C-alpha cells in the first residue's frame, strides 16, 4: 500500500471542486425520480446536466466499455445497474451513482432515492445504510486504520439485522478514478493500513436486507443480491485531514431527513 498517494492542500481543493460537481448532479436529479420514469431517461437528464450545465466530463462513458453516464441500481440491484427502458414504480428504492471529471480530477458519489412511498423495511434499510456510511466516515483521521472504517460500518449494519456486501468496496480517487487504497466495508478495529493526512478515498457501503451474497449478471456489469433481497448504497468521497476528515461531496441541497455529517 506504499503506492497510496498523499495529496497537497491545493490538490484536495481540485478534488473538492470535482466532488461538488458530482454532488450537484445528484441534487438536480432528485425531483425526476418518480413513478413511470425510466432509468434511461434519468441517465439522459444527468448527462445533459453534466455536459451542458456543469461543463464537465461524464467519467463513466467508455470506462472499461461502459456506455452510460450513471449507474442506476433499483431494489435488489447492488451496484452497477445499467440505465434502460424499465420504468420505475411506486415503492422502488433507487441508487444513482455518478462520477465526473473536472480539470483532470474525478468526483465520485451516490445517493439513494425513494419512488413514492417505500415499504417500512425498505425505508429502514436505506436509513441504516446511510448511518453505516456516517459511522465509517466518522472514524477517519490520521492514525486510524482501514479496519476501523470497515468495523464501524459492519457494526451498524449487522446490529440492525442486515448484511454487508464483501465483493465491492470503496477506493482511492483523485487524478485516477479507482486507485489505492481499497476501502472494505467490513473489518476489525486496528487492522489494516493506517490513514495519513492527504489521502482521498470513497466510502460507499452496500448493505443487503437479506444475506450478503451477490451475483454478476450476464451483461458483465449488473450486480444483484443472490437471494433477491433489497440492497442499498450511499457514497461520499472524503479527504483525511490533520485532525479528522473533510467531506468532498456534500449535498448542495442539504441532508433533509438524514443526519448531517
């Protein structure tokens, strides 16, 4: 892990600008997430906003052959859902994940949305997943370890009776989209690499209502829960500071019903 990059304050500001741009996309799209809209339509709206309003570059188009601007994952889709003609329906839960490139720096973040009124269990899953992300973020400081982050996330999720996806994780981000370190969303306190001021990475737990197992569909992208239980995910990018963390992807519209970070 000696390859983990330590960023200067000036570089963190560039990463922050990219992160803010990505967060603006997720605020913009919120009122469009409603019954009857297709995930393809939502993706087109995101693309137009990124290119024509923000004047930045959609990072996902062409990434390992991916053809869309966003990943939109509905209900039992864990991550990397490909926007398509399927219409959203009342009660669905949706994750929209966007990444942009601004002045050579990547901004990466995702949010959950409710389509109409979710079930009690779906709402709880989404809320617990958010709380698990916050718990992980709040462990970030110099001298803490990667295991501390994962353990905090795992504790919140499993105490609520949910499970943590093992196969997909957070990652370093900056001038490279997916970089070291890998940020596991489970672990043991005190284990793993110590954090240092200047690191930048995502924390993006995927939490399942049922068991933790996942399957990759034949399209080579879409990941679903093996037991077809609901899955939720939130993602923020953080920088490690001298005395804690700096959130680089804050929501411009505020956190609403969710606790502030």
